[in-house]
């Protein structure tokens, strides 16, 4: 990390140079914190404190409650028969084929959508970054529109577009081999997953491109110019200069989107309801706790889902060394 | 001085508003009736009963989600938390045992039970009962008919004055390369179809619906179950349901039935009002409507009376309501035969009371009203067990898509549902 040239290093003003110096001092003598860093830390707590308390109330409490409930056999319509069964729910879930098939479908959706979104999002970010000044505002707005649409609404829009009775996709794309008026997109696993993922990608690519745009803005222009002067091609500049300098932003974007994609619910719920093996983990948890009113079983799945999300976070931060602060240009 | 008085006035007004807002005891108590979405008929009835109550109570309507399963979820979650705001609710019959078993429904006094059961069609009465007691008030009762296109029947030379069998329908659809309208989507409507097939074959899905969860035995792995699977598999596997079958619900069936490849369709009577409305609005050719025919639900075994699906809505009174006595009174007003008759004529939902069928407005709007009454008398409710949700979802899980249904489906489906009920499998 320290060998990389950070934006601050390219600073031209004395203030930026001073900041850079201070950052180095901080790195060198972590124990001896200056008054200023202490004051900053205190201010940080004052600013984040209220939000932190609210987060505890609205997330920590339900998580603890769900963990507690997951140890019981507990059906909402038979509350008197609540019974402590320890880890019984977990052993049942972990040996059930439905759980594992939901897990694989969820992972598949996560991996495919995040990869496609990363490539598309990067291209869009480049377009937004390089756009002529006059077009920039319009372009950014246009690209961000899908992200502003409520997921349920976008899911319905995609569902009706592909629906065999009311959809237009079959007739518009009938020239594509394999697509004709009798293709029922929601009758089989492959096509159903395709529509689910396509709508997910359409909707959240703007988010990832926005994060990447922030990363692109951090890449110092003079580095690129220097590379250009040295005769580097466009591709070489992208690969050797731009991407390494925005690695932190890319990893943060991937992490955020992976966590989001792993909890996918709306699209599947609206389009297939889990039919044709498109069941995902969130929907499985919903089916147990909301449809079956099996609070214990549903809570156990939710806890497992939460553990998976924690695992993804842990893997990203420890294994891939995602520096969350780096995205803000502090690295 | 004036300002102070104005302030005091404003304060008083605010206080009054707060009191009213909290349901203060000024004026008649307000009963909340949670209704399933309809064409506004239940709101009209609520208004009329409020007027008839003459100040004893006021009924306010609150609309539930569109899907029956979501209506159940919302009501069950609220009732589990002992929500006192639920005075009256429109309940889909399959979920009544679950609610009654959990103690969510207020008891109906014996004399009232006697009054509201009078002249009620058999299917509706069975659907309103749990452990031999009337736990809800029958309001309207639904059943599916066999709808056909006159032109298709004519070409096939079928005599529709006599009941036909599923095998005959399959044959006609194969010969003329047409689409059969059946509900193949992975939803409650598919359970309705399976139940009607199994029951018409002389079987039953749940043999002891009142047993506790670990003692329930299923009757799917039987001759009747396999016969139902054969019919479903033939329609699904042979492509007779059209490409839309795996996602076809009642509305999708109707739009196919109004199209060029229509032959037969099993569906609720709403298809009649919907088609008449479409013709009136000019979105559908009147010839299509003239080609519509109707008959009793098809038989599985030739010569054995079919058991058509039964649906509808019953009125339940919330056990935690602050005004159960008034709510019971209101329920009785809601289901008065004249209200049922008007509801049928205006909203297309058939009455549970046989008397309502003789109403001239009903006969006028529904030329098939007598057939509906007949169908309701032989209709078979879906399994009346408190674990209906598990049974129904388990069926959908194992019988969808129809094209994959085979001889072994009933047995594997029974095993799966039993395991779910025993708490050994996820659903």
C-alpha cells in the first residue's frame, strides 16, 4: 500500500505536503497520537455516536432476538408449544438439500451479477469521467436513473416485459435464435435466472459505477500524462496506472455489491417466487418465518445468512485487504 | 384576550381531535372489517350495515393484500400479537382451521350459528366449520365450472348436456391442436386443481385433517393420487396447457381462453363478468362471448360425479376485538341474503345462501347461476387442517411444473409433505 502513489503525494500545495508528512508520522509512531488526531477521533465519535446508538437499537437488538429465537421450535400460531431445542434447527437446515440448493443459487447470482456489474460499471464510470463537460451532468443523471427506481417496481417491469402473455421481449427479439413467441422465460431455471440477474444488473450497475467514478477521480492526472508521454498505450495506462491506483475503490465497490447481491430478494420474489429452482436464501428465510410462521426455523436461516455475510466481509477485508478508508482517499 | 380565547379554542379542538383519533367513546364504536380486494362490493355492504345499525356501530373497511396467502400472513401475524383492531375479517376458507385452532376466532353463539347456516350450500357450510362447530359465517361461495368454446365442442361432436371427462378434453385438445386452460403456476391455484382432481378420482389429500402435525397421514399415494398425476402429467407433458402453463394462473387462463387456440378451461365465474365487461368496453369481440359455453366440472372417472373446487370468503370475528358482540351482529348483517345477491350481481362473487340464487338480478347477470349452485353442492373443500399452508406449499413444491408430474409424484410428494410436517424438512 505504502509504495503506491496516493493522491496526497501528488499534491502541489504546502498544505497537502504537510498533510502527507503528518500521515507518515502517524504511520511511523502509531502509539504517540498527536492532540490533533485525538481531537479528530473525539469529533468522529460525536458525529457518528447518535447513528451508532440507533444502529444498535435497530440492528443489534433484532440480531440478538433472532439468534435467541433460532434455538426454539416456535410457531406463531402455536405459541404455547414453544420448545427449546438448542441447535436442532441448525442441524436440520444444514442437512437439508433445499438449503444447499438455495445457497448455490444465491452464490451463482452473487458472482455473476457482481462480475458483470464490475465490467459494465467500470465502462460507464470511464464514460462519465471522460465525458465532455457539457454532457457530463446529463450523462450522469441518465446512468443513475435505474438506481433510483424501487427494486420491486423494476422487478415488476422486467417481469411484465418478459411475461409470456403480456411481454414484448419475445416479439421484439424473435430474430435471436432460441427466442420465439412460445418461450416462457419463467418456466425453467436458466431463463428465469437470466431475467432475474439481468434486472439486478440493470438496476445496480449505476451504484457500482458511481463508486468507481469516485475511484477514477482519485487517480492523479499527471501520472496518466507521464505514462502517455512515455509512450504507453491506452490499455497499458489503464492496466498499469489507473487500475492499481483505484484498487481500494474497486474492492470497496465489489464488497458492497457482493453483500447486497447475496441478500437478493425482491426480484426472485416477484418474478418466480422461488419456482424452477430459483430459490435464494433470503426467500427461504421469508418462506419459513413469514409464510409458515415458523419463527424458530426462519430465525435460524436468517442467522446463517448473517453469518455468510459476515464471512464475505471478513474474507474481503482480511484476504483481499480491502481498505475501507482507502476509498475515501485516506490510504 | 381574544388571542387567548382563540388559543384555548384551538387547544380544545386539538384535544377533541386526539380523543376521536384514539377511538374515544363519543359516537358509535367503530368496527374494522379487513376485506380481500374486490370491486368495492364489501365497502358498499359495510356502508349499508352501518346505516341499518342505526348508531349501534359503524363499520370501516380496511383492504388486505391481493394474494390469499398474503392476506393470511398479515392477519395471522396481527392476531398472534392479539391485535384488538381486527373486528371482522374476510377469510379464505382453507385458512380457517389454522385460525380456529390457534384461538384467533371469536366463538359464534349457537342460535346465531343456526340462523346463519340456514339455506347455506353444503360446500360453504363445510368450509366454515372446524371440529364440528361453525367458526365463521358463510358469506360467498365460489366454485369452478368447465368453460368451453361452442365451436370447438361442435367440431368434436361432444354432447355437453352430459358431464364430460378429463380424458375427453385431452383428446379434443390433441386432435384440434388447442390449449386447455388449467392453473399450472406454482401457487395456490395449482393446489386447487390438484385437490379437485384427487377428490374427483375418489381420493383425499389429507386423510385425518384434524390430527396433530406429527400424526397427519396423506392419501396421495393411492389410486386416486396416481390418476390425478396421470391427467396432470398428460396435459403438462403433452404441451396441452400451452407454453404458458408453468406460469398460468386464472387470469392468464382467461386471456388464453379469449384467444384463438381456446378449447376448454376450468375457472371461477369471474371469467364471465370479466368477459362481459371486456365486450362492453369494446376490447373484445362480442362473437367470443357468444361462443362461451359452461358445464359442470369435468369428471376423472367416467360416470362418477366430479368434485369441483370450492372457494369463497367467510366472515370471521376477531377473538381479541373489544366489541365481539357488535362484530357478531355486524357479521350477521353482512351475510344477509339480499346483500349476498347484490354482491353477486355487481361483483360476480356467488352467494353462499341458496335463497340468494333466486334473486332476479342474479339470474339476469349470470345465466349459469343454477349450475353454480349445483356445483357448490358437490364441491369439495381443500384439506381442512391447521397445517394447510404446509400441505399446499408442499404440493406446489412437488407437482410443479405439471410437465414433470409422473406416476411417482404422488408418493414422493406425500413423503416430502409428511417430512415437512414432522419438522424434518425445509419448505
